[in-house]
C-alpha cells in the first residue's frame, strides 16, 4: 500500500469517527502517524482537509 492510499484511508476513518484518537485505535496506528499522513495528504493535494 502506498503512502497516499494510507493517508486517504486514515483521513476517511478520522472523518467517520470525528476523532484522530478513535481512528488510531481502530486502525491500530499511533495518533501522531495519522496526523503526519493527513498533513502529507494536504500538501500533496494542495487542499486543507478539516
């Protein structure tokens, strides 16, 4: 799985759960890793995802 698809998956889960912490628990990934991936997705797409 490439970084961008991980970023999208993480963003989708954060959006669904409305919480980075809850998404990290569901995805079994550190909250900081999710935050970094979302920032990277924002930069690569030149969009602010909030």
